[in-house]
C-alpha cells in the first residue's frame, strides 16, 4: 500500500515552495529528497548532533525531529539560503577564512545555529556562543576556531569594518623567543 502523501506549502530560502511528500516524512527528508536542499545533512537522526539544523520562522530546529507537515505555511531557511548571490554570508566567510570547518559535515548546522544566535544577539559573549552551539557536535575540531569564526562574523555584521581575527587565529601562536 503506497504511503499517504500531503501537498505542503512553505517558504524555502525566501521562495514559495509546494511539494507533494509522504505524510510521515521529516522536514530533513523532504528538504533533501523533494527540494534538493542537500546542504542540510543527515547525522544521527535522533536529535543529538545538530547536523540537520535549519531555521523555521527564524528559530533553529532539528529537521530530523520535525515532521514536514509541521512546516506548512512557515518560513524555512537552509544553508543554501545564506549566500547572497555570489557573496558568502559573513558567517560562511569567517568559517572559511579561519579554517573553522574541517570535514565540513557539521558546518551547515553550525552556521544556521550561529545565524539564529546573531539575529537574536548581535554581540554575544564567548560563553553565549558556546552555549548556543552546544547542541551541535563536531568530531574534527576543538570548537575554538568555530567560536572565533562566530565572533569575527558578529563583528563584521555589526559593521566593524576593521574587525580582524586575532593573528593567532590565522597563523597560529608565534614561536617562543629563545
């Protein structure tokens, strides 16, 4: 017996979308399989890793735990929606410039979580950044560069034109004097 399907209407990255999807599918499945928004990654599919984080009405949501029908009439933003034409979002640029993404698998979820944080709090402390990203797991980094990238992007978004990352973030610590 074929699965029951539902016609869903929602905004995806600023554009109206309608998709016919199985009623039991998660938002993650519909984004990847029906909308070709493959930047959102499958991780644990248990809501523990944050890899599938997207924004729904501006709030970070684990798309593996949200049924797609719950996105009906709502605004969904994925990592594909961050880039402005050919220009990277300041968060994307900071992650790239500082080497905050290593394998990159967790990066879309980190970026979307950080975007929501900076929208709510344009000048977060290091502790607030760490708390916001606590639900996003990365197996490659020590999180230090990720936190620095969010701090740097926040400064850029606030219009601090001279916002530069610490020299150590780009080049490492200076060699000790002998």
